[in-house]
């Protein structure tokens, strides 16, 4: 039976559970539960503090885990990344009241000391790293630091503290699926395929339309699909029906282009699950 760690709280918790439900796995119904047994898929889920997940997976006590790339790199656990999951996006960067200030010789407050220390070392910067737990936005006002390094989503919290992001991002982070070793368990391969299917289903839609046969090449150039469109003859002479997967983000532009070519009965359908 696979043992998988899921974030118990925080911004990754609900999206991780939602994605696993979409992939056909049972999830807890009460957020106070710390475990959930999915007997149909032979998986047991453990809901843990996000910062601890890489440690549990790295020790071999759990087979897989879902955590943030920033937390993964800061923990320095012996794990590998199997799949980027497309949610929990954030930017990790420095911030200060004066964004033009140099980092050299400064005190930098962060909850990610190892990540910051590695970045400073890689860039030849000598500074003091002040480790804090949790929010660090008040560290400068309280005199503990000159600069902070933290995860930034919208930047609203920084602005409220009178801080401005400085320099290039240290890291662009998102949620990832991790394991200790190269997985050879059938359940791991199945989980990865299912999650990949969810990612594709979220990114693509199925587009169906009718078009004159003499405009088919032009229409297929607009909707090439993943492995090519599906084309079927219509009872109406000289017309064909076409189906193709297209990017959800581009679907309205594609529909406009097809209409201009002469396509009609253009329909869009959500994809709930797939295997490619």
C-alpha cells in the first residue's frame, strides 16, 4: 500500500486534495482528520505540516508527498521531484523599504534559511541570515533585519509592511510530487498518470465543429489537436465534422478563426479525465 503525505494546512492543502479527488482518489471529509485510507486504490494519505513532508519522504517513512518547491529546496532532504502540479504558484524573493539597497553585509530575515544561504553563496554575497518562523514582514520594523526573503504571491502583504521586492526572484515555486527513490511501484506509476491526466484536462478542452471539406486543411491548421484531429463525414454532402483538443486559454480566439474560415456548429466541451 502506498503511503502519501499531503499538506494539512496552508495554501497547498485544498488544491492538493481537490486534484487527488479529480484523479479518482478518496480524500478526507473532515479537515481535523490526519489520515485517510483509500482501500479501492490501496493508498493511505497522511495530512502533515507542509514543511515536514520532504523530511518524512526523504527518510523513507512515506513513499510520496506533495509539497512546495521552496519548502523542498529549503529542507535539503534526499528526495527527487516527480511531477510539477500546476498550482500553488509563488515567487520567492528579497524585499526591503529601499529596493536599491545592496545585500552585502546586511541582515536578511527569512523562514527559508538554507534556500537563502545557498542563493547568497552562489552569487558571492556575504550577509547574515536571520532565521524566523512564520511571517517575516515585521522583522525590519522591529530592528531584527535590514532585508527579508519570503514567498510573494500578490505582493499585498509586502506593501502593507512598507516593503518593495528587490532584484530578480530567488525562485519561482509551485506544488510538486516528490519521492525518495526512482519509483518502481505500480501504484506510483498509476498515480503519476492520473495526475498528468488531470493536468491535461485542466489545460485543454474538446472542440467540435462542422466545416466544408474544401476548407478542412485550413481548419486543421487552426486545430491540429494533440495527435491530430478526428474527422468524420457528415450526411450533408461536402461537409465534415472535426474534433480536436485545444488549449482552454486560446479557445475563444480559435473559435473566431474557425468561424471566419466557414466552420459552424462550433461546440466546446470540458475534459474531466484523460490518458495520453
